[in-house]
């Protein structure tokens, strides 16, 4: 049975990230600066290079792909919740290369912004706190 909380939206943050910065670090710094504990995140733009993860369900570890070419962020979607008592951004993204081919996965450090417009929509509701889930090996929400 699905588990979920009721939330309400609060004021939305909309902005742009600076050129040459790490995409995940920048989104995380906004969350920490604004003390956002629960939110939805989205972004579009372009990256100079990317590092994206794929979770190997058998080995229970992330495999990382490095893509060393400019690409469009066609979709970044994610959330902010609490891990180790700090706001944590969890985002997945789809990138498209110059031929329109798409790649996607879990956003990892090492994805460098060319240009990026983001929205962070804080939610009012109980904190969602991540803890190790023994079945998947992932830091999932404890609910
Ligand atoms: Zn993920």
C-alpha cells in the first residue's frame, strides 16, 4: 500500500544557476541557504558535461556515467528532503545531445552548468527523513 503525507505548497523560488558551477551542489546550496526541508525541484537548461548514476539493483551500488559533451537539460525533476539532518536534493534528469539523443539518470556531482533555470517549490508538511532501506540498499524516506 502506498505511504504518503498531505502537504501544502508555499512560495516558489525561481532563479538561474551560474555558468560553470556544479548543478547538484548549487541546487543543494539554495536549499541549505533557504533552509528548505521539503520541496519539489525542477530545472531546464544546458550542461557542459554530466555525471549521471544508474543504480545496479543486484549489486546495490551506483554505476556512474560521465558524458563529456555539451547537452540540453530537457527535464530535471526531483525533491528535497532530509538526510543526516540536512536538506538533500534528489534529482533525476534527461539530457539530449546535438543529435537529439537522450540520456538520463540520477544527478550526481560532476554535472557542470552551462545555463540553468530552476524552480524550487517548498512544501509545508511533515519532514521526510531518509534512512537506509535494507531491501533496496538505498537511503529511502522513513514513513
Ligand atoms: Zn536517484
